[in-house]
């Protein structure tokens, strides 16, 4: 289901994002337009994505998703419309890769959370998905690649 997770501490990365708070079932309607809006804002400012599209969740998704969708950038974006500057944190994470349709992400996250627990770690706040390959690269969901990142802390 997921590749064997690893513990890593990525460098902080500047981002251009749109913050969203939406019901779980609205995700499909808001993600695409938000991604296109971020890309258009970057292009208007002479910037380009410096990595894959991602979604950063401020808290674990429930029936409401409180998250940001956007891209890493090599220079700060000037806020415009709904697009604001942000940062992906430099924090120790459990990272894994999931391959498949987005409908399987819930189970993939469950597998990663189980791996974290078996290592005597605790999931921290905030988590993010990087969409390395998706519908824009292949119509076959088996080809889609999503990197999962969950901050971890040692259990007290």
C-alpha cells in the first residue's frame, strides 16, 4: 500500500498557497480551481513552482478540512487575491510514498500512522501530501504518486 516509511527532517521551503476550510465532500470541487489560481498568480509575478503541488493540513482531516494548497517557490510570492506566502516547516517527519488513486489516501495515511505508533513515536500537528504525479501526468490512477509527510515527536 505504501513504501516503507523513513524518518527525515526536510529543510523549510517557501510556498505560495491558498488557505481553505471546507467540508470533506467539497475537496474535489475546490482543489483544482485553487491549484490553477496559484499557478496563474505565480505566472503573473514571473515565478514558477519549485516543486510538486502539495496540500498542508493544519490539523488531521475530519469532516472539515483546514488546509492550504499550493507549491514550493524559490522566491517569496506577493499576496494577491486568495494566494498568500507560506512555509513548509523544517520538522522531523515520517515520510512514505503512496501509489494509486486519491480515494486510497485515507488507508495510506492509516498505514503511515500505524507505522509511527509501532516505532514508539507520536504524530505531531500538521501534515502534508506532495502530489509527485497525478491526473495531469497519466489518466491511469495506478501511475499516480503521492508523498505523505507526518511530523513526529518522541512519546513522553
